[in-house]
């Protein structure tokens, strides 16, 4: 079974759903001595299987897969309708129709069978913790299970259910916050202190990240007991990443100078480059994946029409320090 402490380079590539995480990126990070991840989110089971097989063709090094754990939730109907009305001008301006808000589990059962069949070395989870039976099945198959947590309390839940490693996400992370209760206000405790608390309170290896963009920051996490640092935004400009052209330009053009956590795009708090859409819709209700489906046509049209004022441009707080080039070069630059 894969042991996170065995990495040659203490760098884990965060799974980034929606395009940036490609088999080429995952394989390149792993081949460089770190651990690359594929993101199963928003893919079909067949697409996920094809990506795992492609990563296997590209490297013999260990590779991870991340699954969404989407727990049932029903947004407030009045709040959801009010938000739909607020978004109508956005959709009309881009020439699209808003999507239909709904709950789904992101193809959970099919993707679980894929990872049990193809057996990537690591399977991680975000948004919630699977039950003990799921974690036990994966462990019995020789797969290292890793649960994404944001607090010591969540870490204890994951450990009690049988997780074999923890991914600790700090408040500076780009994209969705992994807080188990999506309606709760996520902790703003510094990542380093959270890592120390979790390392002291569990017997599990910890990888940690959130806004990490320099070797010095990686070294700081290792000094607090993490076995590796996880980076996502730092890999968005890598040659192998599937980051779209609009997103790449926004990260490097100098126009955007800050990031903001928002529910405006998906109903779950997520950190992105501060643009007009985020500031125009501060009152978006809690409700992932309902709002994800509602805004999907708007987000897709914004990217297609090169509209950085409206697109979702996920980024962590460390984005000003990132750079492009081969993923191996990024991993090397981040390794203390």
C-alpha cells in the first residue's frame, strides 16, 4: 500500500476538477517524485477510467484519484428563486438560458467501482467523509484512502471511519472549500496551526496546503509535521495542465490582484480571482450542486466569450508567485 511519507519530493498535486487536472499533469507530477492526482469531479465513470488508463501509460509512478462526496442538501426555495431572478440578466447578456438547479451525487457509485477496479495507489475524497464501509473496501483492495479535512474535528471523523491519510486544506486554497458542512462558515485558522493540531491529535500522515506557492512555504508545513505539501494553483500554469486560455491570462495579466471566497458560482464557498461577478452577487444562497447546475451555462459562455468579468477563475492566495513551464520544473522549484 502506498505510503505518503515515501515520496521523493514532498509535493502533492491537488486534484482540480473542471479541466486543469489532466492525465499528463498527474503523470508529470508523479514522475517528478511527487504525487499527481486526477480529478473525478464532473466526469463520467467511463471518462475517469480512460484518464486513469492514460496516466498509467505515461508513468509507472503512483497516481491518485479524487472523488466528490456530495451529501444530500436542499437549498431554501425562496432564496434559490431569488438568485435565479438575479442571474437572468447575466444569462441574457451572454445569450444563454440558465440551467436547472438539482441535486446529484456526481456519479458516485460508478466512479467508486472504477477506482476499485483500476486501483490507483491513492483515492482521496472531498466535501465530506465516506462511511467506514467504503473506506474499508478500498483499503482491502490495497488502495491508500485520504480524506480532505479543514479542522481537527473533521480529521477525527475521518480517522474513526478508517482513512489512512489526511489532506488538510487551509483557508488560502483556491477552488472549493472542503468543509464537511457546506452551510457552515469555514475556519479561518492559519493552516500551520491546524496542521500541528491534527498531527498531534491523530496517528495519520498529513499532507497540507492552501495558498502554497514557494519552497519556503512548503518547508514551513514540513516543519509543523506534514509529510508533504499539496499545491493546486501553483500548477495551473504548468504546460501539462488543462487550464483554459482565459484562466491562464487572468492569472498572469496583472489585472486581478486579489482572491475572494464566494458562493456565487456553485453555492459552496470557493476562492477565485476577485471579478465583477463575485462582487455583484454577494448574497448567493448555500446549495451545491444546485447552483453549480444553475450557473453552468453562464460560466461556460463566459469562458467561450473570453469574459473574465463573469467567468469562475479559481485561484489560491499564492497566485501572484506562480509561473509556467513543465510540471517537473514547478515541482522542483517547490521542493525545499
